[in-house]
C-alpha cells in the first residue's frame, strides 16, 4: 500500500510494480478530511455531493499522475460485456475494459465485487474487470481473456494478473439458491450458512486459461472486514461509497 501522501492511501500491486510503463492504483476509504457517511468516495451514483466526488477524483488521479480526461469509466451492470477502448469514453453497459493504447486508462468501480486487473507486457495490453457474484458465475474473466486471445492473439501464459481487494469468503454469505449455482471447490457451508469465495473462483478461471500461478497476485484485503480502509456495500448499504481501481500505460 502506497502512502507517500499522509492524507491518502492507495493500494498498489507488487506484481505490477515490475513494469515502469504501467500506472496502477486502487483508492481507499481513507483520506484525512473526507466526511461521513461516504468518506473518500469516487462515485457520483451513491448519494454523495457532486463537489465532494469531483474533489476526491482530482486528488486520486493527481496522486497517480493521471489526467482524468484520459480515463474511461463504465456503468457496471453485472454482465459479461467488455469493450476495447481506443480512446477515453464512458461505456453505458459494461463490466470489463481493455486497451493497447498508451495514455488511455481504465477505471473499475469497487465496493465488495472483485476487481481483476491484467497486463500483457509483450503486446502492451491492459485490462480491468468487475466481477461480482453474477459476473463470477458467468465467468467474465474467462470471457474477457478469450476476447483478448481472439482480437490480439494473446497468449495467457504472458499475462500478469492482480486480483484486488473485495469481499472475502469469510463474509460473503449467500442464499442456498445462489450457493447451489457454484462449483464445490469455491464454496462452503459453515454453521448452516452458505458462503462463496469469489477471489478463488476468479483465480481458478485464470489458471484454467493458462495464466501462470507465479504471475497472479491476490490481495488479502477483505473490503467488508477492513472498515477503516474500504467501502463495502454489504456492510454499509446506502451509506457505502465506492473505490476506483485504474490501470493503463504511459
């Protein structure tokens, strides 16, 4: 976790730090001066004041050294839809973005769902994926990598991946109807309650695709558990803000 600015905490990837051409970071809830209930929120869609969101986004992107008008955003709909970004824009119905264009950055909104970020250094392709339980069940990570293979002839063995902060299996309780939809190796029953491991599911998708285990970094952070650091919709409901994860090439 980067904390060069004592007021602002940003989650970094040790894996991605190997690549000087890559800019990457995930915001957190923590920021001195950010006020409850939304704290350091980067979404305009949660009831927070627009002026707060504008100020927070400016602070976040400035800290990363990114111009906000070079960032693509999306309205995440728990689909498996992905888009090739050739220039910064807003995508109305999308849960994954990818690009091989320099100085074009991809934003993923986060508040419990699993963010998956990919980098293929030989072809200079960056990818950001939003994978909630529906996206995970429908294998959005697999679907997106298959698109990279088809459109850019990507070899999954060359992909580096960061599975970011999200809700852990310890806290992601679901109903039996949802539990029954998932494979046995990514779910468990504890004290008569049903739990799903979304991070493990996405990790297994990457492995099955051919991504090397040593090229996958999985964040240990649970957004639900780490209240001081992360927004969590499941924990805070209508008072939950959103983090943003962003990736791109300079």
